[in-house]
C-alpha cells in the first residue's frame, strides 16, 4: 500500500490507543484507590433493591461499554487493513477502502444494536424500580396499623435465585406482593389503553392476553408459606397479590391471585378487618424477615 494508506492505519491506531488509555485510567480511578466506608453497614433492603443494583451496575459499566462498542469497528477495520497490507502490499487506497468499509459498517451495526439492548435493559429496570417504589409508598400507611412491611427479600431455592418484591405481615395475615410495571401500548378495537381485565385465569391487556406474573406470584407465595413454617412453626398461607401500578384493574371473576392497582393494596390487605395473627406472631415472623433482608452494605 502507498503512504496515504499507512496514514489512515496510523490514525486508526492512534484513536484505538487513545480510547484504551481513557478506559484504563477510568477503571483505575474507580477500582484501585482503596476507598471504603467508615463502618460495615447492614441495612434493610429498600423497595426495588435488586433493580437498584442492576441500574447501578449498568450505569457504572456504561462508559466502558460505549467505549468498547465504538472501539470494535475501528479494531476490525485496522485488522482488515493490516491483513490487506500483508496480502497485497501495493493495493490502491480506494480498493482497500472499498473492502474495509463493509467491515466497518457491519461491525458498527452489530455494536450499535448491542448498545441499544443495554440502554433498553436500563430503561426497563428504571421502570420496574419506579413501580416498586410506587407500591412501597402505597403500603406506608399500614405501618401505623400494626403491619410490618419488607421489600426485595432475596431467595435462593436450589438453583433458583429470585427476590420477593414485597411481603406484608399484620393482623389480617401474611401477604406476598409481586409488582409488574408494564408500559401502555396501542390498544385493540374495543379495549381501553389504560385498563386490564382479570378473569380469574389470565390478564386481558389492551393488546393481548397473557398470564404475566400470575404463575410467578403463586410460586413465590408457596415458597414463603413453606419458609415461614420452617422458621417459625406457624401454619399459615401466604396470600398472593399481583400489583399493577398505573393500570385500572377490572376483575370479572375470582381467582387464586388477587390482582389490583397499587392504590387499592391497603383494601386488599386489610379486607373486612378480620384478625388472623396476634401481635406476638407478627413479631415472630417480622424478626425472621428482618434478618433475611438486612444485607445492604
């Protein structure tokens, strides 16, 4: 290749080294300074703690991911140029560019799509986090009425690792609340875009029908029932509730899951005021949940 080709190769090499230096320096500043908190905190998990951690991880990695994604097309082009220089040392510049342009565009397209998926995941995590915060605020008045509320309880059951969004224990019993925050979309003819119907078996959304969250909350309620029996010896059933923040929920039949808007959670939990648990039983269960949730450092 002629001198102009090597100028292009040199520029690409400089850009890659410059970006690599920035990424390396940022990593060193973030992870190698030895900063640490003054004490070992062990705080209760807040609403959406798992999602908060995922958002934090994505935010912290975003610079490296963007830098790496922008670096890959340049690296692919550089490698292509190097190979061409070895195979055809006297290849004209425009011929070489005609070969590396498709390489650059294809790798750039793949990297752009990968970055888009990362941003989309971050967007979904943020929406889910806001939904769990909304539910937690709806539960706050219960604290003054003899109830205990716990959020984002971590669970490891065999090979399964998951978390319970919200657990409420109080005079009316034990409740497992799963929050599902879904965006509104284009509604079908005859359906309102803000309304979801529960017919006792499935959820009828404006765009389709599914069982999104129903099986999950039933499974988690069964786990909670067994765990409370194991830890306290109390035989009581955890009642499953599926909370849908921002949606008007219309129930046309009773089912194994109580599906409600987050604003109606207190009514669903308190029911008709029946008492199933004594203050001593509530305290016994709450102490076990507190110990399981106190891991925020």
